[in-house]
C-alpha cells in the first residue's frame, strides 16, 4: 500500500469491516443466494456501517478516506466468499460514485452522493446493450434534446444493481452521426415515468447479485441530468474505466485468497490413503503453485493501487491488472475445487461458489480478450 496511508489505521478499518460482514451478511447470505437478490435494506445497513463510498469527500457526505479504504471493503466481501455482493458494492462505490465525484457538478453531487453514502440511493451504470457489449461505440440508446429536457429511448442489459437502482448512469447517443464523439452520459432518476426494469436475470453464479434489463421509453429527463459535457461520454468512460478494472482485479486477488484459505484448512483435515491430504505431494505442489500465483498478482495489484492513488495508473496497466488477476482467480478456484474432490462439486461446500462466482470476472468490465487488445496496442500499436 502507499506510504501516505497509515497501515495500522487501515487494518483497524479492515477489522471493523470483517466484524460487520460477519454479523450482518454471513448469517443471511445463503438465503439471499437462493432467493437471487439481496434485500433492499441491506444497502442502508452497509451505509450505516460506513462501508459505502468511503472515499467520497466529506462535503458530499462521505469520509474522504483514501482510495485504499474503498478497496478494503471490496476485498473483504470477496475474500469471505460474498462474490455477488462484492460486485454490487464495487459498482455502487467504485464506479458510479467516482463518476459523480470526478465529472458531476456541485448540484448533482449534493443530490446523489450523500444518499449513496448512506445507502438511501443505490447506484448503477448502464453501458451494455443487447447488441453492444465491450464495443461501446455501437450503443443504440438515444437521448434527443427537447427544450429543457432530453427524451431517452433504448434498452440496456446485464446491469448490476438494476433491480434496486435509484439512479443509473446511462450512456446514450446524443449525436448518432458522430461515432464515439456522439455519446453522452446521464444521471437517470429511476422514479421518473418512462423507466422500467425487466426481470432479474438468471446467472450461473453470483446469484444474489441482481443483474437486470433496463428500458427507457420516451423517458423525459431534465437537461440538468447530463453528466459533464454533451458528446464527451466516451472520453469519460475511458478515463474512469481504469479504476473499475483495477478494483475488479483486487476482488479477484482477494477471492483467490479466500479460496486458498478454505482449501488449506480442508487439506489439513481430510484424510486420503491413510494420510492427510496436505501430506500428499500433489496437494503440496498444487498449493505451492497457487500460492505463488496469488502472491505475484497480489504484489502487482498493490503496485497498481499505489499508482492509482498517485494519479499515475494508465489504461494498459489497469487492463493488465484485471486480465492477470481474474485469470489467476479462475485458475486458483479451479485448482482448489479439484483438491476438494467430489465434495467440491456440491453446493454444501463454499469452494463451489468461489468457482462459479469467479467466471464472470473475466467478462464484465471488459473481457480478457479486450484487455489483451488494449495491452497489445500499448506495446505494438494498432494492427
């Protein structure tokens, strides 16, 4: 971590986060996974515990804590096996809130940030469409100026927090002929007419994390909902994506730590062929391989956190962090499940959730393939 952050204070904060999660989340998480969504009031609980948007400035209702404190919340959610909730909170605190903090005007910040800190308002961001995923320039949702308003039409999909969202940052075309320069961002109040949400999508993992389709039908939003300048949306997205990708990488590293801890404990208890599983050479070599994989990525992600804190993290490096850490997370989850044998394939053992929750990390926030292209361009230039 960076030198300007008091490590002792940071660890005290980490302990308070763990204590709150063990009390407020652990006893209920299995039921939430089965129901396919966390209760809305959980957001208020997390807000009251000081775990939402912790690096939002004090004049906007936050603690003004260093970025590392926000990372700690996501890390502990991921390490403790609450993968879906770590994604929900990451979107709210590490994507939506920074867009507002960095781009929003004072009125917009005061309207939304204090409510996001307290959990009164849940934030989401809507970029992906049925026909446009990683290719943001292909979006079709439109916002047409009409007097003092914009008329929003279109649909989005795979939107994290979509069921509970009170405010959604929506990427829309304000000038269809201008390509990337025709995209603008809007702070959409979901209580306004013309907004509707589809079903909570069924997923193979991260079951308690709501992921939704959103629809905008002749939705009239005030011009004051424009985030930043018209036509600058794509630039804003590119500027803010490094933090999103870095935090996804940090979640991947923490989730791998949690999976390894489960597996080490299991290997030291389970007997096979008259020996503890931990005494068998294959187990020892696999644990050695995965622990090394974890530590290399932990060191790199920490380095990137340090760079981001100093304002020096560039897009290719953030892409490396996401690509490397999430690929590692999946390797470790797979290797750990293998050591559990048949038990690992049952939902009775948490390692099974670690395995299925890991898979989407290589997809959202930009797929591993897109990350590799961004990295390659930085080294080789465009093809």
